[in-house]
C-alpha cells in the first residue's frame, strides 16, 4: 500500500456493527509512500499513527 499526503485512508469495519472510518493522510513515515501514516480522522479531527491492515484502502483526495 502506497499513499501520498492528502490521500484518504478508509478503514472498513471488520465486525458486525463496526463503522467505516475515513481520515486524511497528513504525514508519511515510511519510505516512498509506504506505511505508517499519520492520519487526521474526519469524524473526530484527532490525529493518530496508523499501520493499515487488510481492511484498509487508500483513495486520492476528493475533487472540489
């Protein structure tokens, strides 16, 4: 998984009742866009260091 700053990280819920989380990648800590990423979550505006698992995907930013 490779990303760019400004991409969206989407984590799908893995259990029944889990919700999807979406965040903006604000910093890349791995080499050449590899994880881990510093993500600002859109629902809470909090930042966290994320090592994405198999339930995650990266999408380009939405055009406005």
